[in-house]
C-alpha cells in the first residue's frame, strides 16, 4: 500500500474539538438529506422496495456506486429488522454487479456517516493489478485520479443496473 503523494509528508496537529457537533444533513437543524429529497432520482440506477442504488456525482473510479435505504434511519443500530433482513443479499448483488464490469481487483464497501444522517454505503472498485491502491488508501488515490467523464459514469452505472436483475 502506498499513498499517492511523494515523501516527505508533513504531520499536522489535529483541529480543535467542536462540541456539540453541528447537525448533519437529515438531522434536526440540518439541511434535508439527499435520499429523501425530490432530486434523489437524479442519479438513480436501480431500486427495490428497501434500497436505491446511485451513481456518484464524480469519481476517478468508474463503477463506484452508493446504496441508500428507502426508509430514513441513520445507522446499523437504527436499521429496521425488515430492512436488515435484506441488506446482505443486496450488498452481494451490488458487489457481483461491480465485479462483472471486469478489470476489478476487489470491491471495497465503505460507510461514512459524517455528511448525512440517512443510511448509505459506498461500493468502490479497486482496479485490477493496482496493488498500490489496496485497502483504505484507495480513497486517497480516488481523490487524485483524473475524473471519469459523465458518459463513462452513466454507462458504467447502466451496466451495473443491468447486472442487478
């Protein structure tokens, strides 16, 4: 694993604490969350009764997609049992659909909840043979890779959606 930066890197001090933390999108006092908004279908590529699958807005790794719950809840701890019962199955389908694109070494599953309080997870493909991008450093590389075109993202999303059947 390597970072996409030349050495020497410079260590910085952590920022000051912010307590209480500001509200996230979807929390009281915050902006509305995207999955509950009228625009949520703008990048939708697949859905069922519990889940929606979306293309990213921009990425250097075509094949990246994010899966959101239809129901508004924040975390695994809040996930309704009837939704939880379908989570592993839909994750397996998404992973197989991304792998079916070809030239994918691994599909990484990430969950960050700092931006919004609506449950969602990211599926991010590591390009086949790019061992320097293994593990958690894949996202640092994603930030530095040239952006895929909108046409590439849409076409890759179409192929993933077709494989979700």
